[in-house]
């Protein structure tokens, strides 16, 4: 099969097109003929072996695929557990494969899988968003952020503030349902967030880290929850418990991998996202579609902040 393989850690150049033996499913596993493979920001961390889970060489990157279970005609979207998606064929656990509802295309379904589940858990499981609470979503034109804005709205949030780096991205965030969209640059971000929300925020969803995290903490109200789920900016933060106490704030971390062994945290939220999409109340923002051989360009564009919405690779192109 055709695939993209990493024989080394490093820059985008380590993503090498390769001809590999077809993977063989074991007990409890399915072989999926991949129609589209999802690209996630975590893939760029994993490429340099800087993600939360250590990677072992060689490997085929890619944590999610949409396609057909070989020999059955059954259409699924599935998580691979972190590797194997950038290929014509992928082996996935049956427990991490979900039927594709009629009317939902593979690109839309991939948008809702890793990023949709993440957005859902950020708001429901981590922030425990209550109706009327204000929410700020950073990188709101991105794959995860664009869904978080829409779900915050759907879950009854009060003011939703979006941040993004360009006017075009801020327009997209407003189209997703944000009340206000502001520049997400770190300098002076706390003041801009408070002004945009008309007061301190109840919830902030942050996957950037560094100064953006610190400024967001400044903008968080007493009883506010900061949900940290990524470090796109490359800098992790240290939290001072005395400040948390003094300001009455909570910091919650999220990693989707903790849901893998808990089916009740996967299928029901995904079904909810699929239903919302079927009703037109959740509209996945579809980003660029790259041929499989251009996986390096996809990752470069994602890390270079040049993309919006869900990026996918097409093994047939
Ligand atoms: N913890 C989990 O389980 C989990 C699951 C899914 C995703 N995530 C995390 O969520 C974040 C978003 O992932 P995604 O796949 O949906 O990507 P994405 O949001 O579509 O793309 C990343 C966006 O982050 C913003 N950004 C801000 N500072 C950046 C920087 N220094 N470098 C690159 N981008 C920067 C950019 O938007 P602007 O140009 O508008 O600032 C960029 O477009 C990532 O950190 C990812 O690791 C975590």
C-alpha cells in the first residue's frame, strides 16, 4: 500500500512517501480502506517526538481515518490510537470505529471525530459549562476552535469571544456563532478579552499556552475554569496554587487519549455531534484536502497558521 512514513524525527521533510506491506488486522481489529485521513496539530508535535505520548520509529503518522471496512462495504470513521492513518489502508480497533451516518461525508465526519470529540469534552467534561456563562475560544477558526465556538453556542453559553490572528479568520469565527472576534496576539490579550466579554470570563479554552495562557488566566473570573489542551505556541506554563486560591480559579487539563478506553466518552458525544450536524446546527468547517503525498505541506501549513478548519489527506490523489 501507499503510505507516508517517518524514519526519523524532525521537520516536514521526514514525512516520506513509501510503499509498505499491507497492515494485517488482529483480533478485535478492522482493516479500513482509507478514503480520507485526518491531519491534526498533534501530528506536527509527534513528527518531532515532542507529543504527550513518546513515538517509536519507524511509523506511519495519522490518528484518524474515514473509509470502508475491507470486504464489508461498511463505511466508518475511526481513530487509530495515534499512528497509521496516513495510508491507503489502516488497522483500527473495532471499539474506535464508528458508523458513518447517511448524509455525512467523510471530510465532515473526520472534522467531528478527534476535533469534535475534543471540543465537546472541553465544554462538557472539563469546563462543565452552565447556561449563560461566558466562554473564550482561542484559535477559533481552527479545526477544534471552530467546533468549540458552535458547541458553546449550542450548549447555552452567554457571550462567546473568539480569538484568531487575521481578519479573515475572525470573520469565520463570527460565522460560527461567536459574539465578538478579537486578535489573539498575546500582548494585551487579557484586556481585550475582558473588554470583548464585558467582564471577566467564566471559561477559557486554550491550546496555545505561554503568554496566551497567562493573559487568559488574568481575564478569568472567580469560579472561572481555564481548560488547557494544547501547546501550539510551543511553551508550557507553570501554575501557582496561591494565585489559583486567591483568584478562585480552576485549571483543567484535557487529553483525548484518556477517552480511548472508555466507550461511554466516545460514542455518545460523537453521536450527539453527528445528530447536530444532520440537523444543520453544527457545521464542520472544511479545510484543505491534500494528496497523501503532500502530507508534509499539510503539516507545514497547519503549523504555519495558514489553515482554517479540518485538513485531510486523500490517498487516491
Ligand atoms: N488535548 C487533546 O486531546 C487535543 C485534541 C485535539 C487538538 N488538540 C490541540 O488543539 C490545538 C488545535 O488543534 P487543531 O488540530 O484543531 O489545529 P488548528 O486549531 O486547526 O490550527 C492551529 C491554530 O492555532 C493557532 N495558533 C496560535 N499560535 C500558534 C502558533 N504559535 N503556531 C501554530 N498555530 C498557532 C493558529 O490560529 P490563529 O492563526 O488564528 O492564531 C492556528 O491556525 C492544538 O494545540 C492541538 O494539539 C488537543
